[in-house]
C-alpha cells in the first residue's frame, strides 16, 4: 500500500492552491507527506512538471502520478475536480500501473562516459547552433551522414511532444521503440539526408559521431553543453517508470481529445 508521498508543483498560483488542498486531504486520509523517503511522487502542473519530478527523483523505482493544472496533460492524467476521488482510489489501491519506457544517453568524452536517463526525448545540436554534421549509426551500421539543425530521438511516450511538432509519427504506448526525427535537414547536391523520421526497435543502439565535438544536448527539456564529445549513444535503459493510471481511456481517444 502506498503511504508516503512527495508532491511536486510548478509554482504557479493554481498549482500551489491545489497542492495546499491536496496535502490537507491526503493527511486526512492517513497519508504521510515525506520529502525524502516516499513511495509515491505526485506532480501538480503540466507534463513538464511530471518530467521534472521523475528527473528530480533520479528515476527511482517508485510510483508516479500527476494532477493536471496545465493544458494538454498527456502524463498528468487526473483533473483538478477529481482530486478527492483520486485520493480515495489511492487509499483503496484502486488503480492500474502503466510502465513507461526510459531511454539512456551515454556521452563519451575522451575515455570517460557520462550517463543520463530520459522519458520523452533527447535533442542533439551544434553548440554554437550552427549546422550539426554527424554520422548516424544504427547497431554500428551507417544510416546517414546528417547535416541540419538538429537530431531528435524520442521514446514512444515522447512521440506526442517535440517529435510531433517536427511532424514525427505518434507511437502507440505499447509499441516500444525510438523515433529518430531530423530537424531542418539540408537537402542539396552536397548533402543527402532523410526528410522523414525513422522508427527504430527498442533493442537497437543509436550512435551519433559528430564532426565537431562541441555539442548542445537537451534531455527532457534540460540543456547541457559538452565539449570534446567523441560519440553519443542512445539506447533503452534497463528500467521503467511506473505511472498510476486511474482512467480506462483509450490512447486514440486521448489523442483525439487533447490534440484535435
């Protein structure tokens, strides 16, 4: 049974008001609010708040849930009006568990490796925001010599985020795969790039070898600058995020309701 809870908010007025009421109701129903030792993280805000919660929790093997005070709320399933039923169902263990894929980025600099996890996407750019030139390898086979603004690699969860904004495909949640989406690829008699996204099976390894070793990498909205990069490897991590699911809404209905 889930008893210890940590709450994350996006610091907006609406979210802070919901947090205040939520804490009161949780305590009335015998839940403990604990900032350090908790088995359930609840985010209040939009999908960005959910992502921040998962990253701040260091992708712990706990449970996650979200209350939507933003706009779309693909990850933030519970609406404000449903907060009390949400708590009652928590108390009765009346929920399903949805496991979300987690991607892993391994950045090699000289002989050192730096590991990062992501839930939605990773975007690789040239550090000076000039043309990114990079070999793109799939399982050590050359896919292309990319030249363009950036390369976006998303999970199935991230397919409805930035990937969709760049006309990448939407993946059904049960389809475990990566999407490689080019951002503004150059097409002329010198550069020959794929115009469209490509879907890669989850057990594949994607390797980028940039021509210029100073890169700008954005991981679920968190940007880092790296110098002297030898290669960037993207693969599925050996872990899942366990998100509580309270609604039996089909993915197609969710796409219709939130995107159309």
